[in-house]
C-alpha cells in the first residue's frame, strides 16, 4: 500500500496511518464487549490489528499498530475497568506485548523472504527479456543475410527464369521474416501475432514492390491473433495469392482491384479476391506451379478448407481456418 500511493503521499505517513487506523478500529470493536468480558482478554483484538497493518503496509505499520493498540487497550480498558491488581495487569500487558512482537517478527521475516523472491523473479525476467531481444535481433540479422545472398545471386543470374524464381524465393522469405519481426515486436506475448496489422503490412509491402498504376490492393482484417506457426503459414499463402493476382490476374492490361479480407468467428475466414480476367485467361505455360503447391501444402498444415471461384469477372480464394491456436 505505501508504494501504491508513493507518488502522492510519503510511504512513512501511509504506514503510520494504517497502523493507527487498525489499532483504533480494533479498539472500537473491543469496547462493546466490555459488559460481557470485563477486563479479560483485553489485548486479543490487537493481534488482528497487528496482522492487518503488517499485511497492508509492512512491518513498520504493524509495529505502530502494536504500540498504539496496546496503549489504547491499557488506558481505555485495563485502567478504568481492571479488577485485578496493578502487577497482574502490567504482567498481562507485558505478556501480550511480547506475543504480539513475536507475531510481528514472524510476519516481517516472511515478508523479507517474499521480497527476496520477488526481486529474484524480476531479475530473471529481465534476463529473459534481454535474451529474447538478443534472439530477435540475431534472427532478423540471419534473415537479412539470407536475403542479401539470394539478391546477389539474382543479380548474377543470366537466365530470366532463374532471376524470376529467385525473386519469388526472396518474396517468400520476406513473408516469413515479416511474421518473425511482428513476433519480435510483441515478445511480451511471446507466441502471438496480430494478424490484422501483420497481414496488412505484408500486403502493403507486396503492393509497393509489384503493383503497377491502375491496380489497387486493399486489406481489411479483423482484430485477431494467431500463434507464430499459423501466422507464418497464413503469410506464405497471402504472399502467393496476392502476388499471383497482381502479376497475372489482369494480363498486364487495364486497371483492377485486389482485396484481402479476414473475418474472425468460430473459424477464421481469409478471402483473397480480384476482379481480373479469371484463372483460365491468366494461365501461363512457363510456370512451374510452385506457388500453387506451396498454397496447397500450407492449407493442409492449417487444416483449412480452400475454395476457388473464378470467372471472367475475377477470382476469389476463400480459406476457412478452423483454429489459430
């Protein structure tokens, strides 16, 4: 409690106030019992006051409750209502005070050990947090190294098909790297990625790299999270479908739109659609079908249902993913 109000009130003031309030409250509860108990068990409620104050505000507050409670009980009950001799009353005060002091000592020792445990836990959490950030940093560096090597090989490749294939590999690695970066930014949750921001950032990156004038790419994903594995798989699928739509759905002619939509519910529904010329018009004889195979593989990994509807007015890929856990 003292730490909770430290920005407004000095901790020592809170400790003293709690101790005095606890002692006064216990005296108020004890006074109505005088007609029934007389001067017997005068200091019994002070045990409650000491424990209450020590738990709420620390051992110093418990000490204040001990001193104040014993003094109040002595002058309010023992002196005016005492029927035994002064020596016996003083002996009762001494015994109860020693007992309360022992109780307070036990509480103080316990609180000290708990405090040590809390400090040790915080130290380990800080160490873990530092290690996670270091791992995140090294992972990002590793991705960048791999991408740099592939890009260098792309520049050196003489065959246009090889260059195109290496660029596709780069795009796929960047999709996975994006999921890792998003996870690194949210390491506090350690294994959860917000799909709305992650997928829309990925789509924006693809659009900047591939889109031409006249083609608009829109992204609208509900606020939902997925674990790292599911997010990486979904990233690959979105990367393949959006890239394919931008490159081939319009056959390099006219203008058009590509939409990426994610809807949360009992299952996560992912839709990638375009208003291009349809799959039949977009078929290429030079393709290896690797993108399609990747999509099918990751759909199986997700345990999802994949439906494709295509016509001369466009193509819609609809994936129903049963779980993002």
